[in-house]
């Protein structure tokens, strides 16, 4: 049976806090719905101290910002986006349209059609999340989305050049320096100056996530992402320093980010707390990471690898690193995770920033039923059907009888009229 050497606080948020977030977001969305640009401007000024002549960046503003970014940084952004685009294009190529003849004269099929427009949100609060521009915009364009708009808040009262450069290089068609719920609402609902989109994607704080939840239905969304999570599964081949570095590397995202070790090694389990303290002593973001580890860090000692799989699937974390002698054992058996990192040679930071897989992933156990953002999220798999006259008679007779069972007489007549019209044309053929 699994033994918890360190437990985190309960992951549930207080009902009062949730209710306050929900109420605040509902008010902002209602305000944007009613007053459009005027509400957006007031909210931006209130929350970000930002009220430019136009929230949409002009071509000259964009060019000036991009030109201010060092060449090496531009090259690094291009490299990361090449990896993300390459993997996304391979994923897109794997999604095939189909058409099959199920009975003589009946052809059924499906097509994968991209949504027409998408709004991509890139956070800029504690950290300017440059990589989120890659993950959302590049992926949308690889899926074939015609119009992709991007929003990001100002950083200390001005645009963050690297984020804007990433948006441009990713292929954004419109870029708005606008953040928070007001940005998400404006993209979803539209204003006099922002044409609404069909889908919202991208990470954000609790308010942004709640805005996406409330707007879902009017627009599509990728998923509801909470605080980032990391789980390391390790055996006695792993060292405590590497485990500590990787756990804190995600814990620095925010004070409520869970970081957990599951291990078969009692030695590693007992060595980890000291290794964590050593890393916190030198980590520039220790003020955040230390709180996350204190409140949400866990150390779970298991008897064997089978129990490790069981515990990991129960947690269903966003990121799962495998630091064991045989990482493929877990690859073949784990079911519930957002993204899997196999072996000590890789890590979550690679996935977050550059390796090519998408970093917008399910949290709060949503990995039990969904994966993360990918080209498929931007595609609608729609079906079609086509019958010959002879086939319509065959299908129509079955349909008529089945409709009668359900007493759907209007449905039945749809079938019967075709049977009457086509049956006589093909008698004796």
C-alpha cells in the first residue's frame, strides 16, 4: 500500500473563493456583452492601467517591437516554432477524411474541417508566457484555421517584445495588447472593433479559465486548465538532485502548483526534502516554488512499479516524468496523464518550451478523459451520407419500421415517400 511521507493540502479550492471568481467573471462578461469596446477599455484601464488609442497593434508598432528583439532570440523562437509546427503537421496528416460504402449504394464519410477563426490567449502576469504563443497560434495555423487572433496583456505598462515577436512569427493575423477576462470576452463576443471568433484557446489565471467556462457554448474552448502539475516517477536509479530540480522547475509557476514524487526507493524518498532545500537556496524563483512545495508537494513511497502505475493513474497529473531503469514499462501501462516524459534525458521544460509537443494540457484530473491542445482541437469531424435510389428504398423500409416503433410519424413519412417514389422505378432491375 502506498505510503505518504509528505502530503500536500487538499487540492480543492474554497467554495467562497470559487463563487467570488464566478461572480466577478459573470459581471465582466455581461458588461462586455452590453457595452462592448467601452467596457473593454474601462476594464483594461482598471486592471492593467492600459488604455491605448487602439488595442490592436499596428504593423508599424509590430515591426518596431520585433526589430527590438535580439537576433539570437528570434532564432531561438523560430527553432521552437519549427519543432512545434513540424509535430503538429504530422498530427494533422494522421487525421484522414474517409468515405466508405456500407451497403450497396450507401456511401458514408467524414471530413475534418478546421474552425474558421480562433482567439489565442497568451498570459503575461507573473511571467511573460512567450511559449504559449507558439503552442496556440502555430497549432491553429497547422490545423488550417483561416483567421487567428492573439491577445496578451501589457507587461509593466507596455508590450512584451518577445511575446509579440512570437505571435508574429507564429502567423497571427491580428494582435491585441489586451489581457484578462475582458480580452477573452471581447474575442468570444466581439465588439465594434474586434470580430468574434469561433474558438478560444490558451492558458490563463483562475479568472481567464472561468471566463472560458462561462463562454463555452457560445464559442468552443480547448480545455479548462488549472495550476500546472508535475509528477515524477522514480526508482533507485534516479538521484535526488535531478528529481528536486524537475519538481521545483514546475512549482515555480505558482504557489498552488502541485509537485509530487512517486518512488519505489525509500532512500530517494528520504533524501528528497534535503535536496529540495538545497535547490531552493539558489533558485531565483524560490519565493514562489517554496510555497508550492510546502503546501502542495507530495512524496509517495510505493512497494513496486505496478503500484506506482496505480497511484499515478489515480492522480492523473498534467506532466509525468519517468526517471526509472525501464521508462517504457510506464509508457505501456499508464493511462491518465497530459504528457509523458520518458527517461532522465528529457524533462517538462523541454515540452513547455521547445521540443515540439504542446504544453497546453489537462489539469485537476481531467487527464482521465481528455488530452491537451493539438491540431485536432481546431478541427470539426463532420459526417455526410449519400444514397442511390435503390439504396434509399432498402434503407427507407428499415427506417419506416423503426420510426413506427418510436411513433415518430413525420420521420416515418420521410422514409415512406422515398420508398414510394423510388421503388417502382427499379422493379425488375
